[in-house]
């Protein structure tokens, strides 16, 4: 490990080696990763300081973790002629900062910090390809404000089989729930790149997998230590990078494998508070779009953000409108006009709302809209009526629009048009002053009625009438 680099580790990591085989039984993936990454370091150890491991672990796991590293260190040194492993601060740091967040490096020993110029942050459940430093470091040395991320591949949870990622690299985005999403590289970015090995600009990062200049990381304010565990910190840091003069780039030739667990090994109860902190500090008036889709987030305690707002002012960071117009142009910005968003309710069945909950999170198209008891929590019951006569289900991304055609009376969700495209005729509805939703293509109105076979209420197309079951209205919240 070069003396100019510090690698920050957090749980469940694995190093993919191309030469030799190291078999370690009876240890966690975290310990296995540390064993392998240390044995893959530089060959000339006479010039290297002690390898330093800085781990963010749950306090109850630290003693077992540290003992295994100490046992392994006794075995590895005579065999590999490695310098001793420095475990100082392992338990101390784990308790001093929030789980899985590195915190400010000033909390570490000042003498140790001065030795390192570039930090590589490795989040949980990953496997590294070799020679990442050789690919990332020239980019950062040339442009200190660049934050570089790898392409993320898949490792099977049960077998550790490295499945890889055969497709084109993707970039990170988010939806208005402030949930991270993956996207294809937009045409404008493809046109900017001169070759297939050029870095790819990405609006956001998946989180915890990046390399950054230590000096620039400190300048940006490190991690927000008011955040706990994980969730939301990746978007907050992404906003901060772009709005404060940096760039976030994916290196297409650098790959990191990720072990996707069946469930998180720890509680994510603080993820909502983390997202609220990000919204309150960086999103300006656009935070309302987030709150509209997550009404319960308004009541979530998120701590004191005074210091983070002062940091933004000190760095003279750009506003969120600039970010949307210059970095993430592909994201549709909802209008959220008064009385045209929220729960879409029916006057004849006043306790029922439009509801859409596709079984596949990654494919929202092709399912029917139903009517379900109103819950006021946004999410699957949040719809927006736009200036372009669309009924948008725009909590998730990509966004879906209510659609209908002559061959069926059902309302179905299909993908909305992209920015700049015209609205398909089967997705145009006129929201009249009397509350009727008139579908232009079929010349029918949306009516609430119970399915003859199931008895469940649903919205369907019928000939227009004065029935209260054809009268609709939006309600923002209960």
C-alpha cells in the first residue's frame, strides 16, 4: 500500500486476485478482505510505513474483528515479509463516528495524516480489481477537484461467484424520493467523450466507493457526521461535490464487485433523517418536491444542520437549480401546481385513491392503476397532473404516466415522454373544472367502480356523465 494512500475499510469486502489463491475459512468477509488487500500491496516494503487499517464497525463486533486481524498478522509477516499491521484506533474510531461513516480525519493522529495524499473509500460488501490506484490517481493529480468512482459489478451472495457486468457502464441519478437510481449514459455525455476509456460524468454516486484527494475531501467538509449508518449520504456528498465546484466521474476501466445481501446486516432507521439533512442543506426550494412525495419526512428529526449550511456559504456553492440545469438535465422536474398533485381521490368513493404499486421496482410499466384506501403517505399514491395534460406517477424514476386506449377500459401505467418529446395521445387527459378526467383519444371519462368479478374498486373509462363517481380531486395530505 503506497505511503501516499490511505484505504478506508468498512464491512464485508473481498479482493479479487489474479495471481495465486488465498483460502481463508471461518472468517467474516470483512476480515477476508483485509487479509487479501494487505497481501496485494506493494513489493518494496522497506520504504513503506506500517499498513494502517481504519474500520467503521458496530462496537459489538470490534473485539472479534481486531483479534482475527492480530492473529493473521502474526502469520503473514514471516511468510510475506510484510510490515506489521497497525490496528491503532480500530475500536476508538468505530465508537467515535457514526456507523459506516468515516468522519473527519482530524480525529486521527495528525502525524499519520500527513503521510497520505489520496484517500480511497471502500464501502461495504465489495470486491476490488487490482491496479485501481494506477487508473484513478492520474485523474486526481491532473484535476484535484475530481472524485472518481468505479463501475460496480455483481458478486453472488451465496457462492461469491463474480458475475461481472457485461453491459455499458451506467451513471448514478436519483428520484424525488431521494432514492439512488442507475441510468444509461445520456447522448450529450457520450458526445463529449472522445474515446471509450474516457471518464464519464455522473450526477450521483452509489456511495462509499470512490477516490478523492485528501486535501479536496477536507476542503469539501469530509462526511456529514450528523448522518448515521448509511442511506442518503451518497446523494448529499454528490450534491456537494458538484455544487461546490468539483466533478464526479466514473472510470469505465475500473471495476469493483459488490456482494448484494438479502437484507442489510444493521438497521437503516436513520436513512430518512439522512435524506432530510441532504434536502435541507442542498436542495433549496426543490426540497418541497421531496416532501410532497414523502409527507412523513417533514416530521422526521434530522439534527442541527447549521454547520453544514455555513460550510455551503463559506465555499460559495451553487444552488440546486444550477445542478438540475447543468449536471442532471435528464431528470424531469415536477410542476407540483397547487391542487394538482398528491392523492387523487374520487367524490363517489371518497376514501379511495389512485394507487400504483408495480411488483418489479425496476420495471414500472404495464400494470393497472387501482383504487385503494387513502393512506396519505405519498409514495405509491402520489400523482401529479401536468400542464401537458398528463397524470404522472412521478415518485420513482423513470416516471410513469396513466395511459388508455380503445382496446381496454382499464388505466395502465407506461413510461412518460422524455424532456423535449411530445405527449402520446393515449396519455392525454383533460382535468375539467367540474372534476371530470376526460381522455381525449377515446372521448371517455375516468369513473370509479367496483370490478364485477373481484369486487375491488378501480378507475375505468366510461361514457361521460354527471355521476359523482366521475368526479376527482387532488388532496396533498390528510
